[in-house]
């Protein structure tokens, strides 16, 4: 579906189903340099099981127009505006990586909009190496390649996928290359600047789930566990997954989400 928000055309995937904002809504929040395609194996799964799934591309990402947002706080406000524009009064949030930081802000600042919140491969803070931030600004293709390498566990590197014939690395690279130039740098810089995680987590009152991955080198296990402790909610560990868990180990992620929902 496409809507106009703040004079900008925004695309949102609904998992191939008609979207009813009055139903049981699941709002997926993508990470830095990502788009709705990263959640493809989640929103289609749940959309075909009665959930009203919606995964918007933030401005400058995927099929959405406009300039990329530059702070996590602005991104959280944008999602609140998106919910209002699409008639969503309350939703389950699912955020991956930087999407988890956005989700912390959204759930803490707009608690009336959130019934539950699931945090996948994320943390209270996601500091980014300065060299990677600079690389995203000067040679984006190299930054994407580095993130695909660092972001996947061993199964991703050998293309051992639950969807036969699909390459983790190629899929992820093509997805990120489909965003507007500068989108990746904006997201990485926003992660680097965000420091409100502990305060936001303390203000989250809805039920939460934290999914931590044992081979995650971008938001390592110990940082995911720190988020879990701060939220004091449910915990699921996927020891055999890297950071890109939503595509690398979608069966495990979907099972954890289904139980939580």
C-alpha cells in the first residue's frame, strides 16, 4: 500500500493481504540500511495466519520517497505519525537492530499505541565503528559488503538457507543497494548518536520479548541480554544465528514471535 505522509509518498508492505487497522496489527520496524524486504519471511507468515501485518519503508528506504531521517527520536515520531495516518490505534511492535532502538522510543513515548513489543538482534545502544560510518558516507557499496560479512553467522556465509536457492549475502546486499544514496550512512550515524536506551527501556510498560542471537557480532549476546534485563520481559536465544536473524534463521524467529503473540 502507498500513503502520503508529510507530503512524502510512503510504501508499506502488508504481506500480500488487504490491511485492516481495526484487526490485530503487527507493525514491523526495519533497521539501518534495510527495508520491508528484510521482514518478508515474517510479515507474510503472520499475514497468512490472521494478523494484520504492516511493514513501512522509512523515507529514503525501499520504495518510499523522501529524505532519510537522521535521529532515532525522529524515527520514533515518524512511526507514531504513520500509525495515525493509517488508522492504527494500537499494535504489536517488532523491531530488528536499529528498529529496536526506534521501538524503545516509540513504546516509551507513545505507550497507548503499543500492546506488546518484540526486540530482535538489538540492544540498549548500538555504537558503530567510525570507519564503517565514514565508509558508508564515501563508498557505500563497500560498507554494504562489510555489513553483510559482519552481520551473518556461519550458515549465512555458506548460503545454508531455509529457502532453497537463496543466498543470504546476495539478498542482503541487493536489499541495501535498493535504498536511496545516503540512507545507510544516516541510519548508522543515528545509531551512533543514540544514548537514551536505558531511560527509554525503564519507561516501557507493555509486555516485551527479547530475541538474542549467539553468533551476533553487531549487537553481541551480552548487549542483548542487558536489554532483556532492562525490559524484564521474556527471552529467547537463537545460538546458531548471526545478526541478520530475521532472514538467516526465520523459522526460529517466527516460532518465538508466534509464541509471544
